[in-house]
């Protein structure tokens, strides 16, 4: 019996070790981002999203909001698209930072958001063969990721992945603290261990405490397809001012860190949700005649090229 227990214990340990470390907002974070967005979709956006979702989603975008994490080991090329690193500086520069480890440009979370938004613009005009179901699931996930501050972190420590810390008594790393631990502790301490209770509290803040700022969240002066550059710049600033601040290898993080960082995490989840809705509504908005003609001529051009 004792041996059996020991064996079971060992198996559990091995299983635990085999689970890849989280590389994104945990499931709860992504779920809340998509849930917030869904309620802000326009009629057209809602219909298009329903049309594109895979059957497994059961009509709920939030159900497939972590799909991109589940397939990142199958679609190996997609792994660098979840984040972007800077060379140890607190600002973001697209041409300097947006590349994968082989130096291929645009292979980062900012490039991915721009790319999948562009693909979705071909909805109902598509002659391109894009899998728009995947484009939608990628986009919904990456807009969440880019708002997790340490998804725009320093190259040397892999966005906090190599900084080992103790979250209260549990050994983990700084990246994981921001993906998952802060949210889990908040759920446990404030929200009855129920993600929907946490979600309601965040949604209430959007219409209440943060209401004045929401207009600014949506402001986009960039010339590129989306405002992803702006989101990345905000995240690296938050990484420097909150995530990395006063943290060193092997430190124990507890109440002081938790209480001063949880407002940042909740606000980033809210911003990601509001902006995901904004991008999706923009993509599926009613188009003018001129735009339709332009898309049609691109389509004809492509056919001609083929
Ligand atoms: Zn991710």
C-alpha cells in the first residue's frame, strides 16, 4: 500500500513536470477578455463571429480564447507570436523588436495582431484561402496576450520566465505570476473562487470607475492596421513600473506585491476586452461602395496573377 501511494505520488509529480509552463494569461485571463469583448460586439460583428466560430465553441468566442495556447506546440511557428521582447529597455520599437529568434521580421505579437486583422478584412470577399476561423481565434487570443505586461518584457529574462520567485510559499517564475498567480489569488481572496464573479466586478469597473478613461483606451492614432504598437508600448512601461520593479531572483512576493499589482492586472484585462471588441467591430463594419470596389479589384488582380 505504501509503495502504491509512493508510486502515485511520483506519477503526479512527473505529470506536473510534464505540463508546459504557461506562456500567456492563464485560461481565466483569456476567458474574461473574450467575455468582455462579446458583450460589446455590434450586430454585424456578432453574426460574423458566430459564422466563423468552430462548432466546438458552442457559439461562444470565450470558449476558444485559449485555443492558440493549446496548438502552439503543434503549430511551432506560432510560438513567437504570443509575445515580443525588447533588448532590456522600457520602450517598444517595432522594427527593432518585432522578430522571431531567427530575426524574421513581423514574427511577434504586434505583427500577428496586424496580420490576422488584415486577414479578417477579407471576410466575404475572400479569394485568398485564409482560414478565417483560425484568424479569429488567433486575433482574440493575441489581443489578450499583448495586454499582459510581461508579454512585452526583456529578452534576457524571456519576459520574466527565467526570474524564479516564490509566490507566497509556492516556487514559480515572475512570468507565471502575471499570467496566472495574481488572478488565482484574487479569485480566492475576493471572488469566491469563481471566474464569473471576478468578471462581473471588472465589467462593473468599466462602466463605473474607469468609465472616463475608456474613450482613451479606444483612441488610435497609428497609421498601421491596428493600434497594437500602442498596446505593446503600454505593456513594456507597465512591466518596468510594476512587474519587474523591486523584483530579484529568488525573492518572495506576497501581500505588498499582490495588492499593488492586482489593479493593473484587472485594468489590463478590461482594456484587452474593450479593444478586442473595437477591432472586431471595425473589421466587420458595413463597408462603403468604394471600399467594396477596392476589395473586388484586389480580388480580380489576385485571380489574374494566379
Ligand atoms: Zn498566448
